C-alpha cells in the first residue's frame, strides 16, 4: 500500500490577513485530506505541530515513504508595494525524478481550482531543507500568500476543495485510483 508523509506548516506565528495562522489553515487542509486518503487506500503519517523542521525530517526519514508532502503559505517579501499572489509548488532541484514529477502533477491540478491559474508555478529549489534532506521524493506546496486578501480568503473558503485536489494529485502521482469517501451516515 502506498504511504505518504504529510507535513502541514508548524508556523503558528504567520498570521493570515483574514485571521488565523498558517499552521491552523494548513492543518485544516491536512485534516480534510484524511478521508480522501483513506478511501483511496493511501496510508499516511503526519508531523506533530510542535515539531522542529529537523524533527519533521527525522520522522519522515524513519520509513520509506513514497512522497513527502509539505503544506505551506507565504508572505510577500519586503520591497513589494502590493502583496504577491499565486501558488508555488517546490521540489528539490537535483532530486530524483519523483519530486519534480509530483510537483508538476500538483501544479497542473491546482490550476483547475485556483482563481488565477496563470500564477501557479513549479519551482526547483536548492535550499529548502524539507525538500533536500528527506529520503522520499518531496514537494512543498506554497498555497498562496497569507498577506494577500484574495489568497487568504481562497484558502480559508476552499479547505475541502484544496484537500480533495491535493489528494487527487497524490493518487495520480502514486498511480492509484482516487476514490471519493462514502458520505457520512446521518445521525437519527
């Protein structure tokens, strides 16, 4: 059975312009992925919110995962007059083909749900430790800018749609069928 490591942001100090933190929203997305992953037969492990980046990498390397998926958002760098907008899907620039392939699949699928598909990019990276030091093919999805009202609102209002889309991408990368979870049974 395929298995992934999900690493939602542990950065509880990055405040969304709409309220809440990066850690909060990325964990909501990871939570929403769970039923889709289970229905699709994809096993998973998640990081602990209190873990350091070193501990996250250590835990990811304890098992031969098929994919390490980090979920983040970003802030506009200093020097810009207006907040930036868009999604960047990072992979380690000199990684085995897996990370790059996963990044392209994820970016392509996110273009289908993100309001501005032209600003969804795949970005090779040499410096992000969570990409370069994990044994599994690794991808870090920067799901928008938390200091941009449109991006922050999009994330906040589309948790389940983002989770479903990411899980569809993971299933596609792992070459397993994506299966919708059964609807919850109503409580009488």
